[in-house]
C-alpha cells in the first residue's frame, strides 16, 4: 500500500484511532500527552556526526532532534541524515528539527548553515503509535531515498512519469505505516510515493 498525497499520512493516523475505538481499545489522552513529553529529543550538541556549523544553526533555531522509540532505534542518533539532496554533486544534510513539540525537516546546503528548505511541519504527537505491551512511542524517521528506491515505489497508474532522478530524496516515514519522499527537481520540491513499511537505514557518511 503506497500513499500518494500529503494528507494520507494524517488519514492513516486518524484511521488507527478509529480502529482502536471500534475494537474497544482505549488509550487515555493523558497517556498520549505523557508519551509526547517522554519522546527523546536530543540537543544538537549530542549529534556529533553533524558539521559544527549546522549544530550551531540548530542551536540558534532552538531545535532539538526527536528520536524514534527505542524499539526501532539504531545505536547511533537518528533523524539527521546526509545525502545528495539538492544535486548529483552536492553533499547535503536533512535534520528533523523539533520546536514546541512540532517538527519540520530542515535541508542544509552542503556542510553549511544555509537552510535551503523547511519541509513537512507536523505535530510530534501525530507520529506516536501504540507498541507491544501497550507502550506509546514516537515513530517519525528520516532516511535517504536513493533513485533506485524512488523508482521501486513509483506507481505509473497514479503518477505518469518521474522527473530525471540523478540524486537522492528524503524519505519521511511514519515507521511501519507509510512514508513519502521529498525530491528536489531543480525548481520545486516534489512529494513522491514512499513505502508502507520503511526499513530503517543508517545515515550515509
């Protein structure tokens, strides 16, 4: 199952809540609030892989970097990835910046403090889900979507053609549910289909 529009991740989240209600499963609203407050949000200083100038800019913007729930988490901090997001020759960074419990994707040009784009602002609470044992965990994850991944999820019945794919996209995932890929085509950011069960990958170094 592939999601084609920006609204469909929100539809998925609403559907999960509806299913819970219909099946008699109940999670108190304060449980979601506690889970949101308990989400691990790292300071930029705790992200040593990031270039120093980017850490400084994130601190200036009062960003923290939310981490997926420990069930999904890799050993190294996540949601700060590097790839060729703006051209085939650039080496850029994308960081999930959380402020006031809402997050957006900041795309940094190269290893500089220049923010080329701010994408996909959403409440962190909207990316919580119930897990094994009734725990509630944050489940938003950024990974690199290379051209091969983008082609694999292309659905010609929905989208007639893809742009020329000569660099990477940014996969913005609700882990285990759905994702969409942000791809810069030299004029604007496109939102392309992602996967419905994304595999977590280590940031490319």
